[in-house]
């Protein structure tokens, strides 16, 4: 059976009573929602998808497919959903699957379709069988002939609710599937969390993919790779009005509903004419029959030898395919003369759909929306878009020596600056932030802070306490709460880094334990945390490194990555040139402030001679 004969139906209309009366399908599961997993598994098997849901209809519509509530009142169960599906199905067959079955088989449609065809049946449903046991039917996974709606409606009207109760009125066949796990549905929130955690990769499984792994001498690129492979997107989706999408991450491809522009139109102020009137060897004279402005179709149809005065953006009159710009034309009353060969047929005409064709993707999922994107979406008439929900990031500083702004600075103390740089960097990424202040070097306080951060955020950023100082309990507590590894990275500044995922009360969060030194914090954030956070937000945005000429020599040891603060300017020859600024000590924030870029000297690189090209990360746009 051709898949275009089948509509997919996601049954999401249940009360979800075992989950505390929530919509099961909207529950987070492995970086997205359960229903999204079902949708992604079903979509390739069918022509199109519809959803049956009875609550939170706005959230369901954000999936970008039609949503239909039950017609039968009072949460009458899966059959009421099936009824709604059959009523709105536009193909001869309907394939139903529940919204809490994120592992449904990839060949569900194909196998059920083969069975109804072989048996000339009205319905086929899935079943599985454990060795030595009776087959277990899964009647909510079924392929039904759309024309059987009257039988189903009759059964519901008589008060029937059993999913397989209406088979007596039709020919139904059972299809045995091998993989019982594929039909597993998830009924309680605990079950959901259990699966979510169980199926997330462990750090050990990620690091085992590296050919050599030494946490005490880890190259920057290996650390980046482990982080990239370990974090997972936490993408629940929300719809926002167009303007509010600025800086957000698109959760779905935006497909153009219209041709842009919608008509062939003029690219110049001039005269619209028929290309067949043009001569390459002699001037032509044409009669002007009227004028057309942008914004309304003239309705004029020039005959051979005629033309229409047209303004930029004006709709091309019927039969015209070229525009002679007015500066090439001599006008005398209602005739114009055009010299030979100044324009060719087709010149200065913009085609309908030349910018974008109806049905073609205008912007793809994962894109961070920028000003031109807003404009483009507006040009498509799109009033709102689906974006990923904002990532929640909790952060705090650790250290007994830290004082917050506003407190007196006691002897031996420093003001907590990291919390402010981290605040700024997170803000620029568009995260929702939870500032948890300064936490003392005290095991109980650290544990409480980490747990609270974990229960309230998707990611946690801490600074300080990850090297091996005596009062640094941070590592100990981090390790206690989850799957966390402690690295010494081959880099300067910023050698120590803690990374992993911690758990508290059934919640989990990714953890970045950044070093304490103020410059090291920023470097570690940009080169490790930033990409990971963007990935969690569903966006792909690698750091944009440029090449620039180094104005002076730079000493550099091969075998580690060095990040030096630099000032990028245009050299005497107009080419980008970078010089190192100020003291490069890892605590000296002033030189970071003075800098407008960071020079990145990679592992294998040795001393840099004046005039050599180096990689540069420009702060503008990043900060
Ligand atoms: P730690 O990694 O905790 O040993 O900290 C390394 C250095 O960074 C120490 O000199 C700390 O005083 C300093 N430091 C740690 N956290 C902060 C902070 N939030 N603001 C400013 N300096 C800090
Ligand atoms: Mg400390």
C-alpha cells in the first residue's frame, strides 16, 4: 500500500490520570516531548499526521499538524479519539498510535497495510507474544479503513468503550510483531524519568569513543567533543508572536505558504513591454497605453507595439516580459523610442516566487532568529513561529573569600566578579537565568545549592573549587550527585574543568564546573559551555574563528591550547591585524575588557613570528 493512502493519528486525548491529570504526550522525554518522538517515528510511514487531543490545544497545535478534539464527550477513551481521526482523515486509511509510545516500530504502517491487503480486511492491529505465552493485543496501534466510521460511531453511541469491542461489526486481523518493547507505553512520571535517565548515555560510554582518554591531560578538542556528544537538547516548544522570536531558536522548519514575490513584477521604473517587440538591429517605437504603480494590478493588456509605464514593484501587465528602464527611453507624448539592443527580452523583470516558492523551506529548524529572518517571516505573512523554550541555567560562585557587590570587602577578600561575567554571557545567549549568589566552601551548603540548581534548571554553571585546593569540596559533592568527571585540560588559561550531569529528586541537569580565575571562567565558558548550551537549546552555532596577521611575535609552547587577549584592527594594508594586549595572567580581567578578541593558538602550534596568520575569536557579536 502506498503510504500516501494513510493518515497517521496520534491519540493524545486521554486524561492522563496516572500522571496526575497531565497531557502525557506533552511530558518531556529525551530532550523533547513524548509525542514528538511518536510524531517523528510515524511521519515517514504516512502521508500526513493529525493529533487527537482534548486539552492544551495550543500546545498541541505547536506540533504543526491539525489537532482534533473528541466529538464524544467526557474523555470516552481511545475509540473517541479514533472516531475524531476517522472523521477528519482525508485518505482511505487511518493509522492510529498512542502519544505515549515513543518506541513504536518503524514498519508499523507497512506491516499492518500488508495484512489488510492480504486479507481484504477493514482493520489490522498489532500484537506481540512472549515465548510460551498467549499473544498480547495492542489494539490502539491499528490501521483502519476510513469508511468504517459509521460502525464506530454506532458502537460509541450505544455506550461501547472497549478498544476492540467494535470489531464484531468488521473484519479485523491481528499482526504479530517481534519487538514487544516497541509497544511499550509510559504510564507514570516515574517510569518516564527512569527511562529518560536510563537511556541517556553515561560519560564513560562517551569517553570510551576516544582513542586515548586521559582526564588529567585532555586536549581541548577532545573535551569539546565529549561535551558535544554528552549533552542533549531539552527542547519543549512554544509558539511566540513574530517579534518575540528574535534571538530564539526555531523549533520547526518554516515553509513558505506563498510565492514571494507573489506576482511577476518590475525591477525598475520604466516601461513594461513585450520582448517580441524588441529589435537588436533597429530602434523600436511603442505606444504607451497607461501607467501601473506598485500595489495594484493594472488589468491592462498591451497589444503588439504597445507598452505600459510601470513603477518598481508594479505587477507586470499580461503579455509583458521585459522592462525598459526610463533612462534608456525617449518619450514623446504617448510614444516612446528605445534604441536597438539596449535591453534584451526578459530584462528587469522579477519572477513570482523568485525570492521563495510556496511550499519551499524558508528557514530551518535550529536557526537562531536574526533581524533579516524576522523580516523574511513577515514577508511570508507568518504571524507567529514555534521556538524552543528558553534554556534555564542556574549559576553560582564558590569561595569563602568572595564578597558580593554591596558588602564591605574584608581582609583577604575579593569581590565576586565571575557571577557578573557569567550573567552577561548567559544573557547574551538568551537563557533564562537563575542567579544563586555566592556559596561558601562548605559541603552542606554546596550540596544544597547544587541540588536546588539541579531541580530548577536544565544546566548549572559554577565557578571556583574545581582545582585541588584544600577547601575545595565542590568536586566531592559534584561527584556524589551524579555522573561528573574532572579534567585537567591542556589549555591556558583555565586548566581545571568539571563536567557531567547530576541528579536530585528525580530531576537532572548538565553541570559545568568552571575554574575560579576570572579570565579562565570566560575562556572556559566560550570554548566549552557556550556550544553545549546552544546545543541544549536546539541550535547549532559553532564559534566563528577568523584569520588575522599577528603584528608581533608570540611565545607559545606546543602541546596545549593558549588563548591570548588581543586587539584586532585593520593593518596598514587594510588586512586584519591582531596584537596581544596587556598582561595575560588568568586573573587579570582588565586586559579582557581592553581586548576585542581572543587569539587562539592551537595545541600543535609553536612560537608565532610577526606576520604569521593566527586564529582569532572576535568578541563583537559574541559578547
Ligand atoms: P579556586 O578555583 O576556587 O581555587 O579559585 C581560583 C582563584 O579565582 C582564586 O584566586 C579565587 O579567589 C578566584 N575566584 C574564584 N571565584 C571567583 C569569583 N567568583 N570572582 C572573582 N574571583 C574568583
Ligand atoms: Mg575557591
